[in-house]
């Protein structure tokens, strides 16, 4: 039994790509027809190699290896169906585990079929290499190598949070590891580099485009991971004020993304100095067209620097009353008591009069006005009003309420009742209503009358007229 067997497909494809790449590179100095003929020759060669590969599958040991791969996949699927629910139930009992560990378990659980397939296939490959010729397990080893490489790419790209970016990087990595395992990376790169377009002194090839997408995608993913980690640490630092946290996070994001893009473009050999004049002209045009946007951006930076408004503050702006939820680069998100979220431009917060109920502290004083009849003792009214306000839950006792006479009206003695609260986020209308209700109950209990206008209507008939 001979130990040397020609493997179907792989070496032939590599040789064909190598020859076609050399022909394509040589054809760059000729006309477009020569390059087209080269591409057609490449397609015909690949078609012939595919036919040879299919014919090779009909050989006994090659067919057996394909059947073994299918059988291993079926066994891995059955194991996934049997062990998957049990592992899922076991994961549900892991209370108190860190989130990162549970996320790893979830990712592993989602890829159980692939993990079982790789493990079983490598066991089969090692057994066959010990029991028979290496050529009889060549296809199995190739498939096992590709499977473990693809699985490693899946786990590595899980670090990328963006779904679109993750898919792009994953597909690119899968394509590269496949070409690497098949041994045709250099030949494929030469063919992609041959498909080029010259614009002045700049040569843009398909290889450069692919490399740019992969490199910039990986760098942006790394920048996103670093900024996310840094942002979480900054947000958890209680020594930094909320406004400064937002400012630091935004500066970190801009710096890291800019560095990632610049390094990615420079690594591809693209000279950015030629874009300086064009970017300057575009900047002038955008400056005139996006004045409001730029004004909002600058206003947002000013707000974060002077700390006049920060997340969690309770503000009033015109008819809007609510608390700051987030401070964005262009607008601030204000949530009202009725659940509405207003996106107020940063410029309005700078140029308009804003009432910040919690700028320096959380103490807020509220005033309510009421009146009683002239027949009621004003000393008793003031005392009862203060006691009624003290009985309301949110009214501070450390800063006791006060009540004063503010005037003698046409039909009542007018009073003002002032009290303090420390939770304006809990609402102002409801606390005023509770105090009014307490005044009503107290006055009714002590026979204090609250006057109201009374009118007499006389009906005049024709005879009386």
C-alpha cells in the first residue's frame, strides 16, 4: 500500500491561482483585453480544478472521509440536542456568578454543536493517523483545522459589540483563515492586487480596499472596546462630578476613534496631506450650513465645563419642567413627570433663562396662597396653617413652614404659606395639592371659613319694568 496519494483540489487550486496571478500582473502593462483573457483563463482553470476535486471525492478513501465528516456532524447535533437543555438548566442555578462568566457560558452554550463537532472530529483524526496512512485522513484534518479556526474567530469576534461590525470582521477573518489553511493566501492577494484603478498618483486596488475594511474595522472595534471599558470606570468614579464624567467620556471616545481611523488609513499607505485643502474647503462650507449644529456642540461643551447643568438636575425652561436624564453632544434630554422626554438644544440652555431647582443643593421652597374670612382670628389661622403643613410627609421639619399675612382683600384676609422640600424630582404639583388638602381638613375641623365670591341675580318681569 503506497503512502503517497495526491490530494484532490487544494494544491491544484493554489497552482492555478499562482499562474493566474502572475499572468494578471504581467497583463497590467498590456491592454484591457489581455487582462480580460487572463480572468477568463483563471475562471476556466478554477472550473477544471473544481471538476477534478469533485472527481477526487469519488475515490474510496476520499468518499469515506466525507461520510465520516457527515457522521461526526450528526453525532455532534444529537449531543447538542441532548446536553443543551441540561446545560441550560444548570446555568439557571448559577446565582451570584459574575456577569462576564455568565456571558461566556451563554456564548459557549450557543456554539455547543460546533464545539462537539471540533472535538469529535479531532479525536477521529488522531485515531486514523495512528491506525492508517496520513493520506487517508487528509480531508478530515483539513476540515478539522478549518472548523477549529472558524470557531476561534467566532469567540474572538464576540468582543465586538456592534452587530454590523462584528459580522464584517467575522466574514473577513473566516475568508482569511480559509485561504490560509488552503495555502493560497499569497496567490489570492496577488490577484486582488492586480484588479486596481489608478487615480493620478494613487493606485486603488481591490486588495487595498479589503485590507482597509479589515484593518479599520478591527481598529474601530478595539477603540470601541477601550472606550466602553474606560467609560464604565469613569462613570463609577464618585469623586468626579456627573458633568465632568460626561465630558471625559466624550473626549475619550473622540480621541480613540480618531486615532483608530488615522492609524488605519496610514497603515494602508494612504497619504492624507493631499486631503488638507479639500477638507478645509468642506469645513468652510459645513461651517456656514451647520451653524446651529456647531453652536449646539460648543454650548454642550460649555455646559459640561461650567457645571451649570448636570444629569439629575431638576430644571424649568418655559413650559417644560423635569429632570435632566442625559447630556448629549447636541441636545439635553429632559424627562417630565408625565413621562414625556423633551430634547432641548444645548444652545437654548445657554441663551435662555433656565431655573435649576437643584443647582447648588436640593432644597426647594414652595409658596401657596390662600385667604380666610374677616371673622376668623388671624393668629389662629397662621398657627393652624403651619401645623397642617408640618403634617404633610415631604415637608421638611428642619426648615419649618412659615405663614404670613400679605394683605387685606375685598372679601378675605390673604395669607402666604411657605415650606421646604428636598426632592423636587418627586414633583411640585402633588406636594402643593397635599398641603392644600391638609389646610382644608384643618380649617374645616376648627370652623375656619374660606370665603368665595357670592352674587345675587334678580329676575325682572315686564310688569315690574
